[in-house]
């Protein structure tokens, strides 16, 4: 989880690959939309 802490503290700019890996690990999807801030968010999957 050290990587997540670094992202949260703005110590690392997450790559698309990292975002995808985090989404998979959290059993969710990642919505990436550069028109809004923040540019991405994790969404739970429908059960």
C-alpha cells in the first residue's frame, strides 16, 4: 500500500497502468474523464 500513500500525498503521478491495476485490485472499474476534476474515479461494479 506504500504506492497508494505516495499517490495520495502527491508524491507520484499515477499512470494509466497503475490506475488499472488499482481498479482490478479493488474489484472496481476506473472512469477516466479529462473534462472533470479529478480526472478519474473508481466505481464499484454492479453485483
